[in-house]
C-alpha cells in the first residue's frame, strides 16, 4: 500500500490530460505530488467517468503522419517520454493516418499509472482557491465556478469563455451496412483490407434535404445552457471556437459549406459501385470492441429529439441507436499573452504554473504537451534548476510561444499547425515538401535540445 505524502512539494489542480502528464513528469523527477481532481465530488456535466485523462469530445488525437503538425507534435512527445502519448499508442484503434484510442482503456491505463506512482497522491477534492504552495493549475475547459472566480481574482483580467461541442456516438449494430461502406480517404488504412471509417454516402438531393432540416432544427439556447452550467459565474461573450464549430453553425454559413467541410467526399469511392458521392458522413471507431462509432465533425447543440430526427436522415442511419447524444459545454481560458512566460510560469508569481486548455492551447495533444512542460519546469523550479523553453521551431515550442505572445485583439485557442513556427531558411514550393522540411527541422532542433538536457533520458516511462 502506498504511503500518503503528507507534505507534497507540488500541488497540481486537475486530473485531465495536462494535469496527469504534469504530475507524471514532476514525480518522475523525484518531486512529491498531490494531484487534485474534483470528480466525483463535483461533476462537470460533460465527463462520464471518474477516471483521470478522460477524453470528453472525440476519441481521436489527430493526425499521426510524420509530416503533419499534429504528427510532429506526437513524435516530439514520444522523444520527451510522454506518459499519455505512450498510453495512447498502447490503446490505439484503426483510424487511417490518425491516432484514435479506446477512450475507456486509455483513461484506465493513465489512471493506473498515476495511482501506482510512488511520488503521486490523488486527492478527490475540489480546489476553490489558488494554492499557496508551488502549483500547476491544469483545471481544463470546465474549470469549476469557484476556481474560475479565484483565477479571475488572481489575474485581474476578465475570463474569456467560448463554447465547444461534443459529437454523437452510435451503436454499430444499428447502422445499415447495405448503405454505409468501409473505407479511408485515399485508401489510407491501418489494416490490410477495408478501411478505418464507416462512410454514409449522400446524393445531391439527400444532402440538400439534410442541410435544410439541420438549419431548421431546434437548438439549446446558449442562455439556457449557461444557466445549466452555472448561474454563479458571469457569462462571457457568446462565441464559438472556429476549430470546433457545431455542425448546424457550419451549415448556416451556406448550403454547400458542409460539402466542402466535414462532409467533403474527396478521396472516397464506394467500393461496391465505384461511384463518388456528392457528400459523405464519416463514422470513426470509438472503442476496441468496435461496437461504438462517433460521427466525425458532428459536434452539435441540437436538442436530443432533433438529433434523432435529423441525423436519421443520413443514409445508413435511418434506424441508428444513440449511445451518446451530442452536447455543448463551456470552455474557459486565461489571457496567456499577458500572464505567462513561454515556460508556462505565471509572471507575477514564480512558483505558479498553468497548463492545458486553460492556457489557450487547443487539442488533446497540445494540452498533453503543456502538461509535460509545466511538470518539467515546476520540478526544475523546486530543484533549483533553470526553467526550460523548447525551441520555437518545434511544435511544442511554437504553441507555447504563440499563447504567450499573441495579439490581444484576436487571441483565440490555437491548435498545432505549421503556420505558427518560424519560416524555413529556404523557400520550398510544394505543401507536403514544405511540411516534411518543417518536420525534419523540428526533429533536428529537438535532438540538439535534448543533448543539452540529458537528464530527460533517465525519466521512467509508462510500463
């Protein structure tokens, strides 16, 4: 039985992706950690379990291809011995060129690793004030109302809210496979045959009927939704994050918006007819048993009855059974350009660090990356070592550089992308060739960086 650390060196608030990674990184450097997670004492309305590192939205961690920004980021984290990326690799599902996981097995594996680390104690308790000890705040997009107020009081800046959405999950047995077909775009599969996605093809008439019904469907009003989340926290501006728009909001931008967006048919051919469709809805495997699939890109704010009615208009889903309906949830992030250094250290208090989506990093893997950096730097602070900044030519470094230097006028959460890394020294015309050059440079710069910080190579990793 593990002996409780009565006097921790470090407090980490939040047992999500960033908090779990931060706890592991600090503990692996010999730091005694108390990891506070408020579930199940206080629930969020979006989480469904009490496990650490539960994936609330999609089960996909984005591209795993070595010449995509998201793929480069994962490889950087593998080089840095990320616990969560190793656990993701070990619970991966077929998803073409993406890294998707069985969300339950992933969370279970992370939770087990954290629970069994001798330097980490998990405390199921809500933190309502900023701790006075050396701390990492990784409270995530669903930061509790009381802690949100405490962060507001600390920062002196108004909190910024935007609204995120979850996609529905359906039972595979209820999908009509006489209509839906298995394939991945451009034939990119992780298995020898078939494909990693189920595809529901639409002709032109079916597509436009679907768009019409989708835009007319009843939605949960943001006002009601705010009240359901919490009536005690001042609501911010009603705005969506462009990287995670509800499907009905995209549809309202134009009748062809979905056909050029999440329902684009490019790279897909029905193997039974050799025909291309006007639009296509893709479903991605959500668990290892292959019994659950989520509708890719179908984050939504429709009321549940309308989700049933409208989404059953999709060919192949006329009798579909929903394992989880889509829903909205609140995301909270601080004004990092005015508050944080690229080390993720708080400017006005040297023993305080922030990590995860609360910093303005968007995407699962970006949040894991900030957790890794905050855990490493908080450990260095306690050990009297210099804090580190990863090179801006790496994806991790570029993300941290962006959120701490962005213009206040248009500061919004940022995902991993090559647009925020420094330009290449030589001009390269082709998009994929240019991406490969960015990836090669990142790999080289990280290798040089690690040679200067050799102690990272001695860190235990996920067993």
